[in-house]
C-alpha cells in the first residue's frame, strides 16, 4: 500500500463560514493526526459537508485557517492541496473507463501514460478490483464504484483523505463489510483522514474519533466510547445512541433518581475535563443503564408498555410511576406488555449532564 | 466557492457578457434610440399611417390564427399516433415531422408550385372540373395561415407527443378506477398535465408566426405585415419609420411571450414517470379503413411539397407555362449550379457563413452554458437573460438592429462597419442561433454530476485539463446537436439575410428568390433540393453521433 513519506497533521483553526445570514460553520477547531480517522457527524444542515469542502478547498472560509503540518493552506486552491477526496455520489468520470478514472490524478501531475496506467492498475488491485480496470464506470455495482473512488483518491499519494458520506449509497449488507475494508485502507494510507457521515453506526465502526456538529458548532470531539459514555451535553447524549434524559440529584460520584417515594442510586461519571455538575442536574439513561430485577429487589416500579424483539436481546419500554418512559434491554425474553416490573441500576456508571 | 474560482468565473464571464451586450442588446437599443431620433415624429407617422396599423393588426391576427391552426392539427395527430394502433401508423409517424425539415423559404416555394395559381394541384382541379380559371388564389391572410399551419404544427405535434410519452399511464388508470369517464379523464387529468407541452409549443408557433417573413413576402399580395413592412420602409429610405416598426414588432413578441407565460403560470409539476403504455388497437373494421385512408391522405399531403420541389428541380427553366406538370425534364439545373461561377457563389457563401457563425456559437454558447449551469455568481441571471433574448426578438428586428449599429466605423460609440461586408450575415446567424446552441449545451451539462468538476480539480487537474477531459466530454451531445441545428438554420437562413445581404455575399435563400423572380423555377428548385440535402445530411450525421455515444 502507498505510504505518505512524511505525513503531517491536518488542523482546522476557528473555521467560520456563512452563506448570507445563514451561519453554516461556527468557529470549528479540530486536529486530525497522521493515520487517524476522524468522523464529522451531525444531522443534515449541521455544517459537516461545508466543513469538509472548506478543508478540501472548494469553499473559502470567512474566518479561521486550515493547516497542514505548520503550513497555512487556507487560500490554496483544491488542485494544489494534494488531498484525496471521495465524493458522496463518487463523481466518477462517466466517459472514462475505470483505470483512466483512477489514473486521472496522475495525468494531472504529468505522469506518462504507461506509468500512470500501470500504477492505477496496481492501486485497483489493492482494493480488489483488478478485473474491473477496463470496464465503464456505469457498469460497476455501488460497492465497486465506491472502491474506484477510493482508489482514485489513494493513487495520488494524498497528503490527507477526505470522504463525503462514503457509505451512504451502499445497501445495508454491503455496508458492514465495506466499513471494515474502509477502516483498514484509510489506516494503511497513514495520512489524516476526515470523513463526513450522518450515520453514527458508520462513524462508530470506522472512526478513531468522532466530531459532532450541530448548527455549525462543534459540540464534542472524542472517541466513540467517550461520546457515548460521557456526553458533554444533552444534544450530544440524544444524538449519539439511544438515550432517555431524566432529572436527578447529583453528587461527586453518584446520582439519585427519585420517582415518587422510590429512588435508586447510580454510579455517576462525566465527560473528562468538564466541570462536574452538582445538585439538581440530569443523567443519561442508556438501554443498559437499568435492568429488570429478577427477585423483587428494591428499585423503581413500572409497567411494560412495549416489547420489541431484537434478536439476542429484548428491548422493553417501561412506564415509571411519574409517567416517564425509559428503555431497558434485557436477555430475559419472558416479560410481556402490561407486566409490572421493578427496575434497578445496571452495572455501568451513568453520565451526568447539566440539567 | 473558493476565491480562485470566483476570480476565474469573472475572468470568463466578463468578456462573454460584454460580447452579448454589444451584439445582442446594443443593436436593439440603437433601434429604439433611432425611433426617437426626431422626438416622437416617427411614432406619430407610424400611428397615422393606415398601412402600418393594418400591418400590426394583420401580424397579430395571423399569429393567433396560426397558433389555433397548428394546435388543431398537432394535438389530435399526437393523440392519434401516441394512443392508437392502426394500419399505416408507423409511416405516418415517420413523416409527421417532415415539414420541419424544409428550410422556411423552400416550404413556401413548394406550396407555390403545388397550390399557387399555376400550381400542380390547382391546375389539376381546374382541368378535372373544366373550370375557366383557377379555382382559388393562394394569396392573402388565409394563404399565409395555411402555410404556417403546415410548417408549424410540427412543434405542437412533437411537444405533445413527448408529453404523452412521459405521461404516467397509472394516472389514467387511477382516474378510471375512481369512475371517471373517458371524456372526464381527458378534461381533468390528461389535458391539464399536457398543458405545459401545449402552452410551450403554442408560444413557439406564435413567435415564429409573428416573425415569419417568407410566407407573407411571397404570398402576401397586397397584404402587409410588420416584418415585411420593416423591409419596405428600409428600402424606401424611411429608416426612422423602420425603427418604429421594428420596436413595435419586438414589443409584440415580448408581449406574446409574457401572455403565454401567464397562461401557463400554474405549472408546478413535471412529467417524468416513464411508462410503457400500450397503444389501443382500433377494432371497428369501418373505423380502421377510415383511419388508414386518412393516414394515406395525410402522408401524401406531407410528402407532396418535398416531391414537388424535387420534381421541379428537374424541369427545364421557362418550359413550364400552362401545363399541369412541367413538360420537359433535364439535369441542366444541377449542372449549372456546380459549373457556373455566379450560381456556385451563393452555395459557397451560405456554407462558409454558416460555418463561421456556428463556430462562434459553439465557443460562446459553451462558455455561457458552462457559467450558467456550473458556476454561482451574481451575473448569472443577466447571462441567462442575454442568452435567451434573441429568441424573443423576431429575426427582422435583429437584422435591422445590426443594420442600424454596424453601419459605420465609430469606436467612440462602439460601432464597427460590418454592413456590406462578409461578416454581417455570419453575425446575424450567430445571434439568431445563440438560444438554440446554449440551451442544447445547458441541457447536457445539467445531466452532469456537478461534483465531477470538483473531483477533477481536487485530483490536481488544471482548469484547462478539467475542461478538456471532463466538462467538454459531458457537454458533447449538446454541443454537437446544437452546432448541427445552428448550421442547418444558418445555411438556409432567409429572414435576416433579406435585410442585410449584398450581391457579393448573397446566400442560397436570396438566390432562390432571385431565380423565382426571373421565373427560373427549375434552378430555384435545384437550390432548394440542395438545401434539403444539406439539412438531411446534417440531421443524419447528428443522429449517427447520438447513437455512437449512446
């Protein structure tokens, strides 16, 4: 596989961009180390694609700068940045066969025909497409097109890799295997890789770190585990994974959830570096934060309002005494709708956020 | 968009917009300014002249009547061919668009040979019924509308046929499932969905009829319409009046444009569903025979003008006087075309002027379409307007504008002497064909994924390499189709030519007219056949190319 000789980190420093009155990107800062995969995730309109296009050079930011290593490349046009980009719909040139598509970046660099086609074939082989080199791109499957787009970005030995929703056009079964391949290929390129997705499962499966955007603002950056287990805010908690956020009384390392006369005590945790909330605050209940007590232990009583079979686990929705509904996953398949149950804390700590 | 892009966009857009302002807008401004050169005097002259008032009314009456006639033929024909299966359907479908393959002046001549006072059909009727004189005279308003209906129904037919093809047949099925009768389905579902096609084609007919020159010029007799009146005023040296007439004609055209846009204002849907609709077999024996006979008659009517021109092209000049058919046939007409310098000249003129104009169209319209489709910048709306403008201005008005602007060297007022030189006609052809070529290229570029350009740039390609390897290949189908259409219209162009030509640069159309005046029907027809062959050759070349890339 192709290795960048001296890979440098990619840094976004206080990037801002507006379109008229609309603020698309609001003071976003982020660093991607060589060999690191960072996913920009967020709902549509969160500014993630605009951020990617600014990094690629297709848009100029209104404020802030883009650095590659120590070099400021903010004003450099895309054709001089030497980044490899994979577009959402792949943007394969329809009039060129697969191999010419892949060789195009080398053609632009003045590499002779024999040499560039040979190199393109080599990279095609590395993504498992050696037999497809002379096909028309229209005759490839979605997964194959995605790999051609990746090969085209890799062949120029890019200084960074940028991917816009690289998996969103694939069907669900293909997506599983492609995620693993993509992760391996991006890692072996050894350069900073930034990819945009609206799908947190894609982000969890592929990325080393996740940067969550909302309305142009960067809410939190961290490993998938950090974002899931220790969200900084209500917005992060509700975007990442399934969550029910309930008010709770919080101390240094514990949180008390009270419903009427009953209460349960959780171990509490919070995002690293953040000021730990105290007193009346809120906690994030994940489906594993609560479990159904088997033996009449003391906890919160509730009634099952919905039961959903998901394979190895069953997801129960439980209505508590005060009307709040929480989600509880369980290996025990034997409960049914309208059963009364008692809920006790799960094993893991719950995250505390500002109420 | 990044900074470099923005700079580059303006670098390309500025010269293109400047050129269009100079060649498309400025001449019209000159005409309007010219109409006011003596204050309101020319306008008073126009208002008090009975012949000008008559010309305005006649122009408008003819335009609306042509729309009605073209709709009356085109819509039923499209339904018949699109929805029913009957013997002779394929042949009829094949020749239905034939009138469009006739260059404007040639169509008029064919009608003259067929239905004119000494035409074949007229004389045949006269002989069969032993009439002392011709049963009709092909002149005046009805004759003009007749010719318009024949040449222009094709627009309606093609638009409505395309609409019917894209019509989702499940809509019809849904309506009948809800209990709608055939008539109700037509009135409430089919026709409303076809309105965009009908309104679009009606507008096209209106604009063509309003600007039409050859039919009124040849068949007009005593009739005056604005387009011919402009030429008369110009030839009489009444330039101020010609400017007023031109302004009025252009305003009428734009008013018509706005009127049809307004009629079609409710259009908010597009027909896109592709459905394979089964054509309904006509079952009744009697009806089958009737449609078959009807089809044969229509096919003959459609083919007859072409056949007639071919036939007359072999007739010896001067021999055809009172007989039904030309009595003597010869190859001389063609031989002379290629051997006599004076007769060969117009062919060289037309082809070279068409080539120059088309080359300019390809370059300028490609750049304009590229900017319109792929670049966001504040001048985009202006550019779109400039590119569409020549379509809304009748050719006579364009030509008079050029005559008023490029008639002397005066750099201070941006005037260059082109009138009387070779360049004035290519310029006129170029302007007339801008909307055609630009919209063809635009539609090709719109089908391109816009991120292809970003992708090429991101891979390090320069702007030129991106153009060469990505944008131009994507634009190619539109470029080729647009260029061929432009070349076809330019090579047979008549309306602007008649205002601007000189003896040295006379195109084929003007020579045809000169030969007709000299009663050399055979030579005129031989030129016409040559034009038709040129048009056919280019059309086949275009189709062959389309198949090659598809």
